[in-house]
C-alpha cells in the first residue's frame, strides 16, 4: 500500500517492525526481502512516484566542483526508484580493489569485504533480472578470447 505523506497529519505515527528510509534500489530490495520474511515494513521515500521539482530540490548541494562533477539533479533522483530512474542499466559486479583502502579516493572504508558480498552477487542479479553473476575477470577473459583474431563465437 502506498500512503502519500501529504495526506498524513504532522504528528502521525506509523508503526512497523522495520522502517527503511529511501526507495532506491537498495531500500526497495531490503524492504521487500524483509517483508517476504513476514515482517511489517515501512519504506519511507522523500520523493513521489514521478519526478517532482520540489522533492528533487532536497538533493541539491550547496557547493560542488562543477568542473569535474555533474549537477546533483543529474547525479541523484528523489523519487520512487531513486537514481535508478535515470541509470544506464549496466550491471557490473564490484572488483576486489573497490573494497581496498586507496588514499587517493577517500579515508572512508567499506564496512564489508569483497568476500563477504560474493555469495550475494547472484541474488543481486536476480533482483535486477540480469542473468548470471559473472566476475569482471571472467567477462574480460571471455571477451578477449572471443575478440582475438581467428576466434569463433561458440555458445
Ligand atoms: C546517470 C546515471 C547512470 C547510472 N547508471 C548506472 C548503471 O548503468 N548501472 C549501475 O549499476 N548504476 C548506475 N548508476 C548508479 C545507480 O543509479 C546508483 O548506484 C543506485 O541508484 C544507488 O541506489 P541507492 O538505493 O543506494 O540510492 P538512490 O538510488 O540514490 O536512492 C536513494 C533514495 O532515497 C531517497 N531519500 C534520500 N534521503 C531521504 C530521506 N531523508 N528520507 C526519505 N527518502 C530519502 C531518495 O529520494 C531516493 O529515492 C547510475 C547513476 C547515474 C546518476
């Protein structure tokens, strides 16, 4: 059931076993997975079902490096589906190096390791209906073999 926040009184209280904030791909998957276990889940979304300028303004940044980064309205979406409403549809698994500390990126470290996430890659692919979970290494080695001179496409 979808309840529009506009229709709720200011001091209303909604009760559930779990409240998930943000109906992007991550929030939707978490909410549906937990609801499938029989729990009551509230998925709270700041945007509407479709793009809305007032909701989108919540994502604006006060400052950003406009020489190297697109405006926030091109980078995140405040609506049901979150930023996946503007994504390209490419599904690529993380690489091991994505989880390693690199001074030139950030001092923030991942709270999980690559190996801990690995068993869930197929489940993520199932959510996105994007077939088998293949490692980047597997994809590239296959691609390089298939694209090398004299190779034949074999299924
Ligand atoms: C142009 C573009 C193309 C992309 N293409 C791809 C691609 O091809 N493949 C790929 O894997 N990734 C792609 N991405 C990245 C992908 O869209 C994001 O990684 C993904 O959407 C992140 O999911 P999320 O659920 O964590 O966050 P988001 O999708 O950002 O969702 C967050 C949600 O939370 C809501 N929210 C935020 N704060 C609050 C609050 N306080 N209260 C209530 N709700 C709140 C927002 O409104 C939003 O709906 C692309 C991104 C962009 C910008």
